[in-house]
C-alpha cells in the first residue's frame, strides 16, 4: 500500500491505559509506522484521572514515525465530564482541530467516550474508521452489565446509570449519534459476535470484522524471572480487570474447591480487588500480582497451565486469550460473547457453561497429555488469524475496498 498519513484518536493511551483498547491503539500506531506510514495519535491527558492513580508499569517506546499528542485542556477532570455529558469536546476542541488540520488520509477513532465524544466524528477530513471496543454506541455504561450486577436483559438505562452513580448523557437524546455515524466509512468490530450484536441493535451502514492482533509471546530464558516466579509453578493464570463481569470471583471461588498443589495467579486491579483478596485469604495457593509489566506478563503466559477467561457477560474483545495462544498456552473460557470464536472454533482450549464444568476443565488441563493436545491448535490459530501481519493485510484490504466504493 502507498504510504499514508494516519491519525488515531482515543481517550486512553499508554502508559495511562486502564484496559486493552489503549494497548491496541498503541500497537496499531507502531505497526503502521513500522510499515512506513506516518502516524499521529491524539489522546486525552486528563481522562485517566477517572481510572488510574498512576501510570502503568513498563516501557512503551514508539517508532520514530509515531507522534503522540496528549491533549490537556487545562480544566482537569471537567473536560472529560463535559465530553461525557454533551458528546463532544469543549475546551479541547481547538487543540484537536489543530492536529487534524495537518491533513490525514485516514482518521481512525477508537474509545472516544471521555475524549472527543460522538461529535468528534465530524471533525477532520479523510477516510474515517471507528473501532468498537465496547458496546458504548448503545450502552451508556459500555458493558451491558445492568445495575452493575448482572447481564442486561431489558433496557432501563436511567435506572442502570443511577446504580453506577453516573449522570445521564444528554447527547443520547435525539438522533445525534446516527447523524454522526453517517460520517464513518466503516464501523470496525473485533469479532463476528460484535458485528451481529450491532446489527440486531439496528445499526445500518458498513461494518467490518477485524480481529485484534498481538505481538507473539516469546518463550525465552530469564534467570531473574525464573527466580522471582519459580514458586508459582504449576499455575493457572487470570489476567483481566477485577470487575464482576470479567468473572474474577468465579475464578477464585471455583479454584478454591479444587484439590492439588497447582496455584492460581490473579493479575489485575479493579473494584473487587480487596474483596477477592479477603475471599482467597484462606487458600495460600492463590496469588495476586496486580498490574504486571509486559515482559513479566509474557513469562506468566508462557509458563501457565492455562489461561482462565471466565467472563460472565458477553465478552466483546479479549486480547489475553490471543496472547496465550501465541505461545501455545490454551484457555479455559466461558461460553459467552466472542470467546467461542477464539477458543472453540480453533480447538484452542476448553469451554464451560457451569461452575462444575469450569472445575472439571481445570482438573483435565492439569494432565500434561491433555494440555499438549491444545498446544499446536493454539499456535495455528494465532499464526493464521491474530498476527500483526494478518491484521495489516485485513486493514489494507478494508481501506482499498472503501476507496473502490467511493469511486
């Protein structure tokens, strides 16, 4: 593809990223730059105050072709709040426009919930893409996790927002969202499940499924990490935010019923952190590591018996399963959302629907012969579907298709 100028717009960006969408943008920016393109990233320099008390551990270097614009309006938490309420940039609008006026071939929006908002889709010129990392377009809380306690089965958004202690979003009243979405050349979904779910919600227009990519986890010797983590083996691994919908409570409580010497390593932070530690306190096999720098996390992926992905709600994007697959580590995953696409479709682990099946899956996976059956399917799945090269191939094909459609 001819060299282009890309602009990626997102609320959170490393090292101030609470979840995987910021990491995806970081890796995409560097991937495009490594392939010879010019990349500008516009992100918030203030919204992280609502999510993080300090930057994430680890180094996040950039290719020289990437320029990061971390926008600060000078109003602190007020600007993200106003964006949340009004659906558009207020004090940061001129700074966003100043970057976009440089001119770009492609503007790719990501999580814009607290930075830019839905109105920012009308800013700038060029091919416009919008990746949906959550259910934000039709769920004010992003996750279809009703009243902060169960999967959403019936709409009552105002009541749900009250349970989250969040104010209503005035921009969702009327047709602003749909008018702004007409600016988009494609809504990108990270899985087939998300694409189907948005169709069911009545979204028209072009949508394309582009699965996430991750850099491969390399199995390499590290005497330092071996010394630091040697007491963990053998272990199951959980890597996700400690929020109810991600299933950390299910992971801990199910593991505590398990017999044997295997351990459970819980990597993450979130609102359930203290409660989970209290629940797990009687079981010395369970370890909590909070946030782990990328190089340390790679060791954990490569040495785990299996990754646990016990999501309770319809998971819409999971990069941890892909990272585990990249080094041949299978997953034990709940049968919801996109997880069947990642695991069952590739025979890359064991699916479960009940707590009893979850416990039985862990017992099965401890058998080295059983685990070995999943190693090659994991590696094949990663190499055929989730490499950076495969993502670029699909990404470029999408841009070429849009260009053809515009002619």
